[in-house]
């Protein structure tokens, strides 16, 4: 209550808004807690405090995730803007330890699944580093790093090839056959597959595996993008080799029971130009920590 009897509008702390954004971006309290360097119980207390301040529930919760309510979405919109303004304001007064531009390349599946959240977190800690992203095939990306057109890139390959190329493996994941839930494309002979052009490590692994197990196939769909692969699978036009984590939303893993051979792991590797700048090294360290 102010001196004249009017009730003052409460002030929201930026730390509370930062936690709110982290929960929305990660989808659960535990992952958000790691992002903001707090315990899950502390994050829960912050959400409770926020809900008390605004007088509205901000998230709907189930056993697996949390989703912003309509009021939560409204607060998120303003919260992101306030956090961005705070970064811009402090950048005018705090001399950055690292500044510059980083030219980063990534395949489209990485750009779709992981890159937005990783870059968002990097921007919050390195306000004066600009990251320019190029999305392309792994073959083209590695070539651009060698030519000096990119500072570094993430690319898909086999663990063995990454080692031979002197690249750093950041992530290993099973590659699996996938198709539409309740689909029948896998029953066809020859089996229709969706892959990309020569040089794609997923294609090479898949075709080599089919040949080894004497399973006839035909290339029914070609797309350089994971969204195109999904479209082909969801329409039951073909099956495709994709990372296990890309299954879901109507796409399931196929295996031995479907007459399909097991596929090997693939690696997400990082290659960096010679003599990288401080900004490039900082971005690379962030990718390592994130993955």
C-alpha cells in the first residue's frame, strides 16, 4: 500500500522470469533447474511465487511434462522481452569478455531438434557474440569449414569416420528404421525407403545393412530434410533410417519383427577451423556442454 492508499503494482524479479522461460523451453522442472543452476525444489518455489504474484496458474502439469497456460504464455511473452531488454541494457555498461561473429553449420535435424535452445542459452551468457547459422548437408558443411567459409560445424557421420577425420564426437545415438504407426510400407517387396543422396552417412549405413541381409529395396523418396523424411513416413510411402530420438508423433521404430536389420550407431561430430577465435572456442565449449 502506498502513502496515498493506492495499492502498488508488484515488481517481478528477473530471476523468476528467467526460471519461467527455462521451464517453458525445456518442458520440465528438472531440466529447467539445470539450466538456471538451481534445485528442482527451488524452481518449484519460484513458480509458486510467480503464481502468487500474478494470481493465476501459469503451468498445467502431468506426469511427464509441464505446459504453459494461456496466462503463462502471456507472461512468457513479456518475460522474454524483459530479459532481452536487460541483456541489451547491461551490454551498454559491461565490457564483454568475448565478442565477435561465429559462423556455425548444422544439418537440418540438429537445427530442428537442438540448436534453437542451445543458441538461446548461449546468447544469454555471451550477449556480444553473434552466431550466424548455415543449415546444409553434412558433406557440404565439412567442405565449407575446410574452405574457410564456416568457422565450425556439427555433422552426422559414423563414430569410426569421425575418429579417422580427426573430428570430435559430441553425441552417439542409435540409427533405427522408422515408419508410420500402423503403416504397411515395411511389408512391401522391394521395401520402399526414403534417403538422401550419395555421401549421406545415414543412407550409406541403411543401404549397406539391407544388402548385407539380402533385403530388396527401392529408393521411393529423396529428401535432404528431416521434415521431408517425416512426410514420407507419415504418408506410409516409405520407411527411413533416422536417429532413435526422432521417432514419435506418429512415427515408430521398426526392427527385426518387421524383417529389417539392426542399424549401427551414428555420431554427431564437431569440426573446427584452424586457429579459432575466442568467440568460436566459446561457442564450441557451449555445444560440448549442451550435448
